[in-house]
C-alpha cells in the first residue's frame, strides 16, 4: 500500500494538497453522482418513499462529500471509489430517513431495509424485496439500483476479497445499531445494552455508549474500499485498518457528531450517546482518549499522514460548527480538546468556516438524525 512520491495515485502529503484534490476532482464528481441519484429519486412512484429519498440527498449531501474525501488518496481509481462511496452513503441516508422519520417501530422492517446495505457490500448477493414489512413498497427499483451500483463498483476493486469480511462486519454492526436505536423509546437502551454485552469482551477499554457510537460511522467501510483499490492489499492489512478505524476513528467521528447535537437532542428528547457521561469533564476526557488513540493508530498505517489529516479534519470540522458556541457545556469540551491543537487542525478549522459561509452547509454528520 506504500506508494512512491511521484506516483499520480500517491496520497496527498499535506492539507493544501488534499484540499486541492478535493475541490478540483472529488466534489465536482460527487455532485454529478448525486444529481444522477436525485433524478432517480424523483421517479419513485410512492410519494412517501420519493419524499424521503429526495430529502436524504438534498439535506445530507455533505455526508457523501465528506466520505468521498477518501477517493482523494487514489485519484486514478476515483471513477470506482466515488460512485461506490456515494451510492453506499446514499443508501445509508435514505434508510436513516425511512427509519427515523416514519411511524414504523418494527425491528423486522428495519432489519429487512438494512439488509440492502449488507447486500451492497456482497457482489454475489441476490436482492429481495426490502420493503416487505412496510406499507410503502413501490420505489421503482431505486434501492435495488443503489445496491447494484455498489456491487458493480466493488467488482472493480482488485483486493476486495481480502477486505470483505471486515467490511461486512462493520456494516453488520451499523445495521444492528440502526435497528436498536429506532425501536420504541422504552426498548432502546435495554436492547442497546444487551447488544453491547454480546460484544464487550472484544472492547474492554470502551463503554456501551461508545461502542454504539462507533458502530454508527461509515468511515471504516470507506477506508476499506480505498484500500481494496490497491493490488498489494492483503487480509493482514485489511485487519489492521479495521482495528485502527474501529472503534477509535469511528468512535471519535460519531461522538463528535452527538456532542454538537446535545442541545437539539435534549429539546427533542432524542437519544444522544454523549449524554451518558457523568460530567462535561468526563465527556472531554473520553473524546480526547478516542482522538489520541485514533492519532496513534492511523500513524501506523501506510500513508499515515493522509489518515492523520482525516482525524484532525474531523476534530476541526465538528468543533468549528456554529452550534458549539451556543452550548456552554460543549464549548468547555471543545476548549479541552483543542489544547493540543496542531497546525493541520487550524487549517481545517479556517477552511470549514469558509465552506459554511460560502455554501451555507452544516458540519459533516453521518447518521446524525435521530427519532424521538
């Protein structure tokens, strides 16, 4: 996975190089992909499915834009990576809307819907009716098209067979979380605790709410997609990536997402995994622990500097969100996390503020909407 410095596919060596690639190549191609899927969504016959599909694209574009940053590390393969990441994230956002913004509390329904994500990362999977357990069923083949796009792109990744078990593991955890966090309010925490008890022996250093948060991130999947484009990637490398990204990078990502949404979730009565810390200082301590472990882990990966920029970018983009200033407890945690701030994060901080002022978009949430 090591690439020579002069190779056109070499990972960017600094934040300026990364952002140049993102603006010149990645974002325009992501926009083209999303425009195509929006056209497909507008053709969905069922009005409710059509409304949620359109909303998932128009309201959550930044999810695909943020995830597709991984394609900047391998521009020659962006024609595979960008359509794959966009299609996979679009499935995730669409299903999140269907579970989060409907009257259904059926775990059978949620489980069947998220089976599409597991099929999306398994090129050999046959596609059933994903709407079997819900009233709205006529999507004109929209979800099948998204799944098939992922499958066809994955077939073009030369080393995917080495990464597939770890991708499927992460997607399975993601699907579990989506099922348990969308069922009836009184059932959610007990089910999440039971789920955690089945996995806790593998993760003795984290707590149940942190495990749940880490399971909600798609970054580990995107990184394994990127690694699978490298012909030299093997199962040992894939396992290393998985162990670095989950739970530390993924946990940092979603804990930051929940952190900045604390006030909104309190008002809405929504589940928030940062609310389970006994104090602001404890929340800051635990998020800092995830950040430190994420930094240390990614430094051991090939192209470690690229992954370090991802970690610092997560911190900057979330901690610079305008919602932070409106929440005194969150501002306290932000100051604690920024005490050991490197120059890279300052660059991303300034850049993220510039992006929001120019485009009017919020921070890069992935799966940030929650059903009350």
